[in-house]
């Protein structure tokens, strides 16, 4: 931009404003120079004008109702675009609200930058009680990949460059950038200011695996009788879809996609072992991990789910060297980026690569076909009230017919059932609760998905999960985004029929108001509200939403007794002495 000339707000007592620029404009110019096109924002002191000016300078600035959701949107944008998603907040409380999302982005290995205004350093450091006083930099540090503070206008260029590189290079993650309010008003010579900006060259350089590590991986892979590939969201993130597909298809190895790797190859691909997950985890002898971690989501690579102890060898492709051996021994670590490592394996497999035996792939196929068939009739049940299967049967079909639509998904049972029932047909079409299993990411993810991709979005939300972010439907209506929120309303958390153990009048701790009319919330902001009691209602509602592109909320009534405690992860709940005794008795019987 033409710096000071478009900046009437430069303080009036400066001598020659046309030759000056200020912190506001340097920050905006630095972001623009590095390709930032969108900021997910909540205005307030001291960043209100920063948002205004950014909008004037051509950045799309989307204002949210709460910083956590602006932050979740920024992190989802980072995942979808491979560029850091930027969230902007006010000081102390706004910063803390945004920090949850920044920590979540870091946990998910997604690039994001949280820019928060902060109060005067001199006052904060002497703890003299400033407006929204907080040592934000110190608090952010342990919760993100890197944290920086810029004190002088001439350092804005380098500060922004550091933040961008830190967010995307190596293992991506969240970066905090602390902007004391006084920085924004600092002025400096416009030409010097322009020269102080830094464009980040090659922010995430290729990282090639070492040739001996590739040879070792191939040796281990060749020794396998029952090989398996597990792809994670790291493999989705890299946007090397063709190379990943070539590795899978050339190797002939069955694969399991983790939740957000679904669709990297279509879930209906003949090598997908999703519907035979228990079988393959138990039986496999060599596992190739592709941008996925052996964390709690995979029982840490050991335990009952994985069959006989020490019966597996792991090959792991990851850009983060420290990820190796985090949970079990990695027989063949391949440190590098997914694309380079996958390409190196493809090249090393050569022309005479032997695909896995038909014994192994045939047994998996038989299990997959059997399980899919068993499921089919449950998905077509038309009775009222709906259960998870009948409602998701409708949604599965919608995604078959509209594969470009993005699915946002959160909840307990709503998440678990949707993940296994609804096939994804294209890469990066599924956004969910991620590595933490965090609730409340839905509306932020939906906004980012619509804004960053232009594709329609269907957000399948448990009624509880929706409650954490529901106010953002105003944001959805304000920007008129093609988002259809489907609430699986079963009157509560896990189930709606729980009872107060004291016998008292208060509802159970997990119960909500029965028959809540969530669709009216959407109507309040000018969107379309639909009350759906049957699979037909649901189908009609979604198809209309897709056709019109109007913000829509479908209140889908689900049998309140259909869910189970904590969905598929009930075993993570600590057991009280009463429950332990009951379990022991049950086992004895
Ligand atoms: P999931 O939850 O789907 O299993 P995770 O988030 O646990 O996936 O794992 C993703 C992994 O991908 C992380 O260990 C991260 O370091 C890795 N990763 C991210 N980007 C790249 C990349 N460009 N190349 C290789 N690995 C990557
Ligand atoms: Mg519920």
C-alpha cells in the first residue's frame, strides 16, 4: 500500500505525515507481503483499528463473537491451506480465550498465528494494575510452538516473518505474537518502514529422508507378511495427494485412514481397511505410519487392540525427529516431509515390488464386505425417532452425491458414529475434534472451511458440542456462508434420559432442556431453521440447504436413549468403587 498517504489516522502533531508510517500499517503490510488474506478477529482495545485498517487494505477480516472460535477457525484455515491461519484478539481475557485454540492448533500440528494486543509493558512488568494487565508472552510460551513480542515498529517486519516461519516449518504449530498497544501507534519513516519488511522465502522447505533410512524402511517393509499403512492428518495436510495415492496403490498395502485422513484416498477404495480396523490392528506385523502419531487414538501402539505384545514392527514417516520412539520402538524411522519420504519409498520399491499376499488382503476384504453389509440395513431404518444410524444413513448418501462438501463433525456418539459411517471421497473434506478430542470446534471450523475453500459445509454436531460454539451462528448468518448445521438433538450429553442420583428435582448433570428448539436460534439471525423428526425430513432439509446455500440449522431429533456414555471412549472415564465392584461381579457371573 502507499503507506502514510492512505493513513489519515496518523497522529496529527507529526511533522510530515506523508513521509511516515505507523505500527498499524507496518503490521498489515507485513502480513500482506507474506500472503495473509484472511484474519479471524474479535475487535476490542487495542486492536479495533487494526481490524478496520486491515479490512480497508484488502484483507478479509471476519469478526467472531468469541475468540476461541475465531482461533479454531484460524487453525482450521491453517490445516486446509498449509499457510498459518491468523487470529486476532484483545488483551488478557481475549488472549486467554484465543490461547485455547492456539494450544489446540499446536497439538494438532496445524500452523496458526495468534496476534493479541497487550497492555503497557512498563506497567505490566511492575505489576501496577493496568487495564487487562497480563504477562501474555510468558503465559503463551509453554502452550505453543513459539512466542514472540515486538516492541519497536522497525522490528515488525522481522517479527511477522519469524512468526510465519515458526508456524509452518518442520512440524507445523501455533505461534503467539504479542503486540503491545503502544507499538501500533509508533511512527517511523515510510521508506525505511517499507524496507524493514521481510518476505519469508520457502517457509516450509522440503526435508528429504536419508538414503540409508529409506533402505532400512524398504527392508522392513519387504519382511512383512501382513503389512498395513496408517495415514494421519499430517498426510492430508501436505497436499501431496497424488504421491500418497501412488505409494498406497503401488505397494498394494491395505491402509487405515485416521479421522482427518479420510478421503485422502476415497473411503470406498478397495485397499481401505477401515471397516476391518480391529482385525488389521491385531494381525498386522509391519505398520507404516504416514503422518500419524502413535498416541491415545491408536492405543499408543500397544495393548490388547494390537494383539500379541511386541509382535509388530513400525516404520514411521514424520517431519519431527522427536516423534520417533515416543510410544514404542520404531524399527525404521524416516525423518522428512511426507511427500519426499513417500516418493523415496516409491522409487526404492522398484519395478519388481511384490504386493502383499492375497491371503492377507483377501481376509481383510472379506471382513470389510461383511461389516459393510451388516451395517447397510441399519442405515436405512425410517422409524421415528431417529437413531444415529438412520440419521447418518441420510448424511452418508448426501456425501456420496456431493463429494465436494466439507463435513465438520463433533460430539461424542455423533462423532464416533459419523466417523465410521460417513465416507469421505476427497482429501481434506473432514474437520473434527482432532488430537485432543476437543468440543466446540464446530462453528469455527465450519466458517473457515466455507471461507477458505468456497465449498458448502455440513456441520454434524452433538447438541452438547454445539452448545460450546452456538452463538457463532450469528457470524455464519452475518457473512451469509453456505453452512448447514445439523444438530443431533438427544436432549443431553451422551444420552438425554439420565437421572439425578439424589432423586432430587434438579435434572441429571448430563441432561438438557427436553425438546429444545435450536432451529429457532438460526431464525433469530435470519437463517433457515428446520425441525426434523424423520430421515426424510432430514434429507429434504439438507438438500434444500445445499441447493440454496443459505445458512441453515436442522434440529434433528434423535432417540434420547440411543447414545452411550462417552461414545467409543467410555473406558477413559475413571471408575468409582461402585462401578469397579459391579464390573468385578459381572465378570464373576
Ligand atoms: P492423526 O491424529 O491423524 O493420527 P497426528 O496429528 O497424530 O495425525 O499426526 C500428524 C503427524 O504428521 C505429526 O506427527 C506431524 O509431525 C506430522 N507432519 C506434519 N506435517 C508433516 C510433513 N510435512 N511431513 C511429514 N510429517 C508431517
Ligand atoms: Mg447429545
